[in-house]
């Protein structure tokens, strides 16, 4: 890897992140000291191609390769977005080996010349910061709720957030710390950054180098129902050894509100995800129905306090039916697909049983 004028500590850090695919915690990197003056310097710090595992489709992860030119192009958009009122420190909880963590936690701070702290979600908050930006994972919010005193001492706090439900700790933190704002980020490994939304706004705005595909969402803007989001971009990566595609169909359903704005309206099949793997609830429900024929059941999406999204199984029957579904869930589903609970669909039904995988933290 060509590193140009990067300091040795930064060389080791980037090598861990980019080549070893590690998550180096406990490091502080002052990117202003590393000679990253422009996109050319950042290009020299990156290998020609980087692999990323997808998490935006059902089934197991698929590797997508991104060129350093496309990564720097995307990082420039993120840096320009943050440069209007830049943070003085990035507190990075998202793994830098993932696309969101790399863009917001490494490449954008490098272009802005800011300091970044690569921490675990339960590490102490920085005391010398005034305007931190948290590159968050769902469990970040639980830690922030335990750190309200420190948060109140900051001039301003920004927390990045995806498009799923906010974790259950988030409302209490936002009520207690009015100076905290969200930066909603819509993206996927297949497309990279799609759009962003400032705190309090309904509509997402497409990234500057993305457009609605002509036969996709924009063409169906008059439809009274949400439509699949189809985007066109020069930075959609190749799938394995296949050719690069100019456009991508996402699982997201949207309502276009303008030539470059849209509102999210849901996703195909109520997909739930954990650790980079996704499955549709309809598919899970079919597996469980096949494992316990004759038992009425349905899968219901519910918020998860750590993973933001999960589901529970509601059983129409007696307690022995519920036990059969619990056993089928453990037997027929991978651990990461297990429901949070299996409960009876009746007032005063049995106490729900939490399955072994329910408390897993995806941080």
C-alpha cells in the first residue's frame, strides 16, 4: 500500500482497518497531522480495491469491491456535508471495516483534518471535546443514556443514525439533551451513500452523484402507493467478478417528493437483520409453519433495544403450541434469525420466552 506522507502510527492504523479488516479500538488519530491535504493524498493512502460485505439483501453477505477513486468521491460528499459546521472530534463506534464506519469515521475526518477517537460504545466520552460527532451503532444510545452529565457539557452533539427505528434509549437521551441532533444516513453496501436527512426533516435528499433511475422511483412519482427505490450512480460496485452496474434496485420502498428528494415508506418483506445478514419475515414465517404444521402463527416486527429491529412470533393456540414453536425456532432457524420472543395471542397468555440470541449486540 502506498502511504505517501502518512505518519507511522497512521500507517499501522490504516493497515489494520484496510488490509487486516480489524476494528482497532482505543486509538486517537489526529488527521490534521497526517498530510491529507486533498483527495489526491487520500487516494495515495488507500489500496486500489477494497472489499465490503453487503447487508442489504436477504441471505448471507455478498462481497462487493469498491475502487479507491469511488471511495474518495463518496468521502468528499460526506466531508462537504459536515464541513458546514464541522465537529471538533469524531467518536467512532461503527466498525471502520464497514462502509459507514470507514466513510464517516476515517475518510471524512481525514479530508476535514479532524481528530477521531476509535472507541467501544461503553468507553468514557471525550472530556476535551466541544462539538463531537458520534459515528454510532445501536448500542451507542444506551451508553449515551448513562452519560447524560457529560453530554450536557458539550456545546453541540451530533449522532449519525441509519434508517431503522431508533433504539429505545434514544428518546430519553434526546429529551435530556436538547442540543443533540441526528444526522440520518440512508445507504447500503451495494450503493454506498444514498441520501441524508437533517434532524427534524421528513425528506431525504439524494447524494450529489446519485439520481433516480429513469424507470424507477422518479418515473412513478405520481403513484399513490410507495414504489421501490431504484438509483443510478457511477459508484455502484461490481458484484464479485461481474461487471459494474449503473443502477441498483433496493429493498426500500419510497415516496418521491421532488426530483431529488424522497420519504422512506418501508421495505420489501419486512426484512430483519443481524451482523450483516438479512432475512425476510415472510420467509421465516414459512419455515416455522412448515416445522409446526397445523399451528397458527405470525411474525410481527418489533423494535429491538440493541439491534433496533427484531420480531416476535405470535401463536394462536394453547401453551403446548407455543412450546412447539419455541422448539421449532431453535431447531429450524439459524441463531441470528431467532425471534425475540414467542407468545400466545390471547389476553393473559403465557409469559413470552426469550430465545438465546435475543440479547446479542451487533456493535
